[in-house]
C-alpha cells in the first residue's frame, strides 16, 4: 500500500468512489487474492473468477465497510475465503471430469515456496497439514499477511499464530523431507 497515504484515508476515498483509491486497493491486493484462491481451488480460471468476485463484492459493500482496526486486506481475504469455500463445496457436489486441468494450471505459487519444492510436491505436503496449519502458512507466506492480520483472520491470538506457524513449518519440513529425501539430506 502506498506509504504516503494512510490506510483509513485510502479507504475513505474509495468509499467516496475515488477511482484512483479503488485502483490502488485493487492493484495492491489482486495478486494475493488470486494466489489465495489458486492455492485453494487449483484452477486458474476459477481463481480469476473468485478474484473478480471479491473485488465486485468490495465495490458493492464498500459503503458499508467500517474500519475496526483491521486492514481492508483482511476484509478482502475474508470475502475470498467465503467465495473459495463456496466454489469448493460446489466442486464437491459436482466433481470435475478431468484432473488434467489441475496439473496444467499455471501462474500459481509464490516464488519463495516454489523454490522449496515443485508445485505438486508442495500441494501434496500442504494437503497433509491440518486445515489450521495450512491456512496459517498460506496467509503468512503466500499472501503476505502480518502476524496481527493472520491472527485476526483466524480469530486467534498472535501467540497462538506463532505456535501454529512453528508447528506447521516443522510438519512441512518433515513432509518435504519424506517426499524428496535426496533434496534435504
């Protein structure tokens, strides 16, 4: 976010339909929202649809948004999470016919995670974490949320997020070592 414009001022301007403020919010959060959706749904087109819907809902609800000490990013990620859950529920009820689309998807992971292991290895390891551990790793490392933002997003204390993140890191290390022993040892 632009360091010269306070968060609350940017939101206030966006609520007043200032196109520059809305564009600034979009440009800052859109890539992370896409990554959030992509990691959960594993499909580029569905992730783009979710990203679009998040910002459409932002525009529709901006007048009702109240700054309660959370960044607007936390609000956007809550919208993204809700929409992603909807997509995954729909997918569970109406399974896709081909898994080739999953493997062919591009534009996915954050470069720091991509360096640790290939996409499929990371997806397998992340899938083996408990949901809370998976979510904290994604929020912290992929979407760049701070400890405070992650704690608010998950409804936990900062201390519990630190502990959860530590356990998740240890478990991911174990899983990745088991997956690719020659890489780590």
